[in-house]
């Protein structure tokens, strides 16, 4: 079946502009995660959603970052007033259930802030 | 919060030799430890995971060991092949924040023929 998809695959923006990144999880997966991967670095947890529960936002680096998940499926990560240090690959993942199990990653969105 | 350290940052091995990557974690409540492989330009993929109720798990040429007392876990790849070349990430999470995987910084493994 279809895997996790993300759009756009690449985004170039100017400092100070807002950007929206989209994630479509695997159909039927109830948990959805966002990570950030800077060049040559590990994955930095940002936020995760599980069903209708309140999301765990503890990894969001500042109040310029927000995310929502509509209808328990598609998620959007929004970065307001982008800064150059926001440049990174933003990865989305989903898993079937609530619990410690395999997270399936999307291809990522490469964000470049000029 | 949880802190995961991973060593080495790069590892070069001859084809057929073994590779070992070690990770330590800080939070004794962590109970789930997955390993992800990321090939160049591709998305991370789970290769093996271990839970705190077992000390070792094996899947063909890959094995993971866990020492809860010392708070470290290791990935072992035997009979390495060129297609094992990738970046490997360890991670840890605990039950009350199960979705919050804390990743190590990654190990670049290069297998030379």
C-alpha cells in the first residue's frame, strides 16, 4: 500500500515568511510524528499525535512552530516567521497504534530559509 | 529528559567483518530501543528493536543487546556487505511518553569491498 507522503518535497523561502508542510500518514495509522533533521545530524523529535488525544508538543523548539492534525489523518506543520536556523529536513512518520512500535517515515520536506 | 549518546560517529569496516555501534541512555525509565537505518537520500527505516524485558534480540545478521543496569544498548552487524553502508540511528522512549523517540546522533557505516 501507499506509504507516508509529504509535500512539498523541497521548499525555499525567505527569512520572515511563514511555511506550511504537509504529511499524509499511512491509511489507518492512528499515531503521527514530526521530526527535524539538520544536515549531518540525528532526528530531533518535534511533536506527536495519537487519535483524539492532546498532542505531545514538548519537542517544538519555539512558539513559531505549530502543528495540527485534521480528522485524525493529514497533518500540517506550520513555521511562522522563518529563520535561517529553521533550514533542515522535516520528516513525518506514522504508526499503526498507540504504543512503542515501528514508525514509518515519509520522504521528508527539505526546507531552505534564505 | 532523556539523552541518548551514540558512538562511534563513523565506522569503516571491511566487507565480511563485524560492525558494532553503542548507545547509552540517561533515563532509567526508558523501555523501548529501536534502531533505524538511513541510506543516503532516503528515509529512515526500522531494522530491529528491543524492549526492556529482554537482553538480546537477533534477526539474521543483525543483533541488538541491552544492558539495563549500565543503561546501554548495542547494534551488532555480522558478515557486513556493501549494502549495509548507511547511517544508523539508535533511539529510546519510555511508556508514559511512548511516541517521543529520542534519537542518537547517528553512525555513518562504510563497508569497503
